[in-house]
């Protein structure tokens, strides 16, 4: 994999419990997220950025590498002692129906998904805390909203596909750093709400 962005985003799919458990760790999710958003880094750089001990970051990178989430980037090293790492894929995806009939794997997927949602929650709270220091135009440009509607399963599928297309279009547009840009996070969820 080269350091330049691929034409199409690449995905790693979760098909087994081992990968799910490897990623169902908040620190490992943060390491992988940092590599995906900020690009390749050394253990030292990740340790500083994430406020984690270098030994811990190194352990998490080894675990992520074992399961195919990250890979070494030896061409970036200035000497034999320096080790660079990069995300092996742009996205992680899974199909909940694939695990519906296997209680153990389903439990692993549920735990992984809870960790993902906890991570989203932490990011949103961090953004809220950082908002007072942002320039007015960045605060005005951001949005937080929700909506609810009565839809059929087909309509929910259509809504999900439309949101995914919008997400993917903006992801492609913002893959490379440009003058005046900042890392921006967009999170979408469509789901069936429990009946009152």
C-alpha cells in the first residue's frame, strides 16, 4: 500500500470473533482512528498524540497488525531503529446478519459495536468541550441534529444508502489535507427505534 490515497476507499470486513475482540478496545480504536485520519506515524508520535505510554501503543499496534488493521511503513523510516505504521484500510465494515445465528460471535459483535458507540460519544463530548476555542465560522458550519419518521424497511434502506453516498462523496473530497482544512468527523446512524 502506498502512502498516497487510493482511488476508492478500501475496507476490512469483520467476519470472525478474533478481529472483533482485537478492535473492541478503546485504545486500539483510537490508534487505528489516528492512523486513518492523520496518516502514518511512529509509536512515539502516536504516544504523544493519544497521551498513551509508548509500550501500550506498541502493544496495540502489534495486536492491530496481527489482525490486518495496520501495517508497517518501512519506506518512511530514516534509520533501522525507526518504525512507522499506517492503517491498512480506510474503513472497517461488518454485516450483523452474518452473525445472527451464532450467539458467541453475535455477542462479540455487540461488544465491538458498543465500543464504537462509546467512542463516538467521547468524540462528540470532546468536540463540545473544544467548541468555545473554535473560530465562529467553524462553529457555525458544524451541525448536530436528529430526526424520526415512520418508514418501511425498503424506505429505511433507501435512506441509509443516500446517507452513505453523501458520506462517501465528502470522504473522497476530503481525503487529502489542503490549505484551510481541518479534520472533520461525520457520523451517521439509521436504525429502527423501539416501540413506545
